[in-house]
C-alpha cells in the first residue's frame, strides 16, 4: 500500500504534466517536478509530442525575436537620425 502511494505520488498523470508543461519548458519548475515531467514524457507519446510542439513554438518565437531586435534598433536609429537631420527640437518632456 505504501509502495502504491509512493508510486502514485512519484508519477504524474498526463493532466498534471500538461498543466506544468509550459513552466517546465521555461525552466520554472523545481528539479523534482522537472525530473518527473521528463520521466513522464519519456514514456508517454502524446505528452511528448505536446512538449516538442511547445518547445518548437517557443524556439520559433525566440529566434524571431533575435531577428527582429536589430531591425527595430535600426529603425529607431534612423528615426533618431531623421530627427537630428530635420533639426527638430526634442519633444517637450519634463
Ligand atoms: Zn502523458
């Protein structure tokens, strides 16, 4: 009975895994939970697929952000240049 309880506590259900999956991928869960989630994903195909889908979306967003940043910086830069070139006075800021 104790062994059964321990096993029940030690293994997460699909619902529990999906609940913490995003936090897990963000590295926001504690080591014990991370271990249990990894253990579950190892054995559970549907959850594993869900996890790789999440991480693909996540890495897609991350790489998009890396590409976007220099563009925005460049736009800000040329905007600043334009302001200077036009001799526009700085905006009234207290
Ligand atoms: Zn599962």
